[in-house]
C-alpha cells in the first residue's frame, strides 16, 4: 500500500517524459536558495552571501514576515550581487486563533486546525474561502511588496493540510494513508460547504465518500487557485513577480495537498523535489522535473527545489545535473546554510558551467 503514490506519480511522469524541452543555456538559468535565520544584524551574513554568490547562487529567498527585516536582508544581499525574493508562509498561520477562530480550516470530523491541528501543533491552516482571510493575506503581501529591492513575493504553504503525507513520513506518525481519511480532509467549514452547495446543490458532508466526488475535489483545487490569483494581483500591482514553493509534481501536489499549480498565474514555480520524502532515488529528481516542465509548457520558469540534508556532496551535484537535464531553469536549495564546503565545491562547477 505504501507504494501506491509512487506508482500513480510514475505513470504520469512517464507520459510527460517525451515532450520536455532541451535544457536552457546558462544565460537563462538562475539558481536560488531558501534562507532562514536571525536577521537582526546582517554582519554575520555578509561573508556567507559572498560565498554563495561565488558558488553560483543568484538569488536568496529569506523567510521573513516583517517589511523592515526584509529591507535589511535585501540591502545586504544586493551588496553581494544577490537578488532577494520574499519567502512568506501563506495558509499556515497560527497566532490568530483566539481573535479569529472562525478563520481556520475544519476537517471532515468538524475539527478546526485552530484547536485540533493535524500531525503537529503548528499545523494551523486558514480557510481559503473566507473573505476576511483573503483580505488579511492581501494586506500582508501588499506591505511586503512595497519593500525596496525585492524582486518577487514567494508563496509557501499555499495549500490545504496534507490529506495524505509523503510516503516516507507515514512511519514517523504511525499512519498508513492508503486513502483520504476524515481527520486530514479539509475544508468542511460552514463557508466552504455553503459555497460548494451554491455551485452544485450538494453539501459535501452528505456525500457517501466526499473524496470520490469530482466536483468537490475540483472545488478544493479552485479554492487555493483563487487565493493565488488574488495574491498575483496584489504582487503585480506593486510591480513584483509572484512565485511559489509547491509539492514536487503536479500529480503528487493535487493528490496530497490540493495544489493544481500548473493552473496558477505565477511568474515562476519552485517544486520541492525532495526525493527522500517519497522513498525515491536521486535519479527521480530528473523524472519529476520533466513532469513539471511538461505541465507548464514553457509558460513560466521552473526551479527545482533540492533537499540538501538528504544529499551527500556528490549526490547534490548529481541532483542538480538531473534537474537541469530534466528541463529546469535552475535549482533552489533547501536551504542555504545546509551545504558544507565540500557540497559547495562539488556543486559550483554544475551551477557555473
């Protein structure tokens, strides 16, 4: 049973493998790194920025939520020739449970992520269909988009909670998720149910097995897509591009977290092709990249996200070569601080060649 997700994804990828464009020349490539840390002062970061730039990194994605911190990072990065793209968590937002408990997503059992988050305590996801939630997100992204020197706004956790976890995580949580189970299936709040009923005449809670209803499945895809579309308008109004970190392939993303990312109005996409999460070999990164590139049809760039903690120095170089061979426009490292000096020595020739 643990192999069913892999088989499902492999079928779609094999169909897509024959229609991928040739790898783009270096002049059109760009390489990124996600970045977290203490940005209260930038002095400790300056030599790191210089090292990463020398190794072939072109742009940083710092995880920040305050405009003044983002401005500080952007200025220091620009001094070393690095772009800044603001990495912002979108739907997973704790801290508002007491003031706005109604904003949070509700599972098929009627449990809210505000009080009963799935998997881990911080998994407190907002409902994408509530207008106050959308207004809150638009305001935050708008303020971040006003920061000078920021190239784009970058969506993360732009999804529902995992209705099915990546297969390598099942044992960690003592689960076998061979189908969609009620505790992990979102969102069944009053707003989502009423909106779906207005469209179809159906209440999803009246369905025998809601995951088998194509309209209800599509409704969840569209709910996230509507938020992305709204935030794209916000970003573009500030003259900023919009990108997103997404699950590794369109097939897996739709199945696990309701992300129909090939349909999103993005300017770039960064699939998290974390092979170890799916019990896959490093060679799978090229295959997964091909599926994403084929689905996009050249409409926007794809930057393949690589999970450095699961890669030796030689494997990181292999992973980067595979992603580029699969048609990626560059790679994105999770995250900048993880590579050792040996990692950088092996990776740099791939990035700058």
